[in-house]
C-alpha cells in the first residue's frame, strides 16, 4: 500500500505538500478532487473538508500541509535539506516566523489582492503595498544575501512559501515583473525550473469514487 494524497492542483497548501513528498522521494497516489463535489472518502478521513489530506500506508491521516511536509522529510531524509526538529514550537524561531508570516498574515493579503471584489474596503493597491511592506521586501532582503531563506541550503521554509509567492505573481504577472524584485525572481526561477515543482504540477483527472 502507498500513501494517498487528496489534493487540488492550484491550492498552494496542497502544492507545497506535493513538492515535499516528491522532493523526499515518497511514492504516493494523487487524488485530484473537485472543490464543488468533495469525495465522501476524503470527508470521512478529514471532516474539515480542505486539502491536502494524506492517508498513510499505516492507515493514519495527516490533515495539515506542514505535517505532511515534515513527515515526508523524516520518512526519507534528503541530504542537506533544512527542516525542523521533532516539533514546530521552539525548534527554530526564524523558520517558524516565516511560516507564521506566510500562513497567518500574507495569505489574507493574497486573498484580498486576488479577489478585490470580495474586499470592498481594501483596494488592490492597498493590498500590494501591504504585501510589499510586510512580506515581499523582507523576503527580497533575505534572498539578496543568500540563495535561500535559511542560507545556502534549500529548506522546508522555501518550499512552504514559494506556492504563495507564485500565486501572488500570477494574479498580475506584468505588475509583479515591474516590481523588479531581482532576488525573488531568481528564487522563483529556481523553483519553476525544478523537477519537484514540475512533477508536482502534473495534471490529473478529477478522481471519482466508484
């Protein structure tokens, strides 16, 4: 039996889980879901109803993307890959800070930037300024010193943040290019030309339960 990942191709949380599983060399089956018709088997495993959801060979379930990433790297460690220790809290404050900035702060700005019609009290220009001040410029500053966020080696944090930066970029590609974030552009190119990303973006037909 192999692991089964319930996924949605464009979801950044599912994307980072797929990338880590591929990077670690974990064999898994992708079940691409429809957000409008979520399979009953996934809901049974994870009533929260969001992807990713990983059913492991031992029958246990992981419902959070970061848990899936950590499990992948602990199951099949990748040489020189920087990950956390046994727990999130207190292991590496700088790594945890990046994750919290992305998941707790930037994700909300990203949603407002992508869907301005849903946020009538905040203009797209306001969202862009917030994204630059709070998130993109700190990343640009860090990447101007080192190729990756934690130094010279690719880390779990880089993989965890990349899908969200990519989503922001794709919301207005010319506008993003005009920002001239040279270090982020280099970092993005690294990922977008990588095997782990390209394999993670293979299109699967929607999985239908028999």
